[in-house]
């Protein structure tokens, strides 16, 4: 486990999957991350690469060949190298190998940077197409789970999400981990989405056209807020395991296959094409106030 800290906060990141495991307010001792209770969900903040969500029949086609890839890809189950580590910053790296090429025939370098900035944690993802000749096709998504404090005074339903630029959410329902084309409208009241356990009983809320790039997790019982912002992620998911006391705020560049997808990787909705030696980056930031 690698730790970074400044005067205000401390974060811990696991080398396996370069997964953020803890984010603590040093003054109050409050832990902002879900602590991976395996009775509900044993992860905290996995990195989804080189796909987000599930593929139809867990496979895809590329240049006439079939490849199998598990849901959310392989990065979350692989050991990353520590490329840089300072007091308030750490950079992890994962590169293509014989193991990855059997599942995904592209040359890549993936870097994940965690950097503390005052009370905020900024997370940046950088993908490089290491090939000198061939384009690369990929998706990448974040999956951080933020703890919901439930006790005698607070219940899960006391919490809500504020979307600064959306009046409704256009949701693509999931069926057997695949997306349906027809979106369902979930209205918001003054940008607010109340949380409840049943909200996630039918799996994640998946949006391909979210307008907001800033979402605030708040509790009607106190003034503490968690502000989550993101850049260069065009899609978004919100999820929690059944009856679990957390909420995942998930900026994505890519989504699961639609039910009618033909399997061709290059024709997959939301897939990114990266030219030879090309670079791609996106980031999210979370700050407690």
C-alpha cells in the first residue's frame, strides 16, 4: 500500500489495480472511501480498462479475430509499477505484455496519477498508444465508491446528489449487463437526486449525455459536502450494491455494449481511437468541504 498526504488529507493506494483504498480528512479522522466490505462489494475504486462494463457474450471482434475480455477489462486485477512517489503525489504505470496481448492486441502504456491539492484529491489517467504503426481502440472508466455515513441520526435516504446543469437524467437501463437503446427519463427537482437503496436495485444508472461535470454529494442533516468534478469523460454511471452504504460516482469514456451491438470493437459505442504514439488523458477530482 502506497500512502500520500499533505497537511489536510491522507490517501492510500494499492499496487494491485492502482486502486484508491482510503481518503481521510486528517483533522476529523473521517474516511471518505467505502471500505470494501465483501458482504456487499469487495472493491473501493477499481480502474476500468481497456473496456467499461460488459461485452456482448464477453467477447469482441477485431480484424477478423475473436477475443475474450471480462467485464470492466483486466487493469483492475493487474499489478502496477510505481513510477513516481513524492509526499503528496504518486504515479502508477501498467504496460502491454504477453499476458495483455492475449486478451487485447494493442501496445499501450497506462499511467494513473494521484495528487493531493489542499483538501482535494485529483486523479488523472494517461493512455499512450505505444505502437509506431497501428491505431489503438480502448475505453477507460473510474469507479470510486464514497462512503455514506448511516447511524442513529442519519439514514441513507437523507443523502442526495446535486447536478448543477441537468434537469433530467436520461438513463439507459442495463439488462444482463448490456445496455438497452431506449433511454428512460428520471426527472430531478432543482437538480437534486435523492438517494435510496431501491434506486440501484436494477443495477447502475447509466448516462451517455450528462451535461454536468460537477456533482455534489450532500446530506440534508448537516453542512458537510463532497464535491466531485471530472474533465474529458463523456459518459457517467452511478451505482451502489444492494442495501450497501456507499455510492459510486463513475466518469467513463466508454460504456457497456448495447444489446444489439455486432461485436466489432471499432464500431462499439463510445470507443476511443488513439493514433500511433498518440496520447489521451482525463481526470476527476473530489473535495470535502
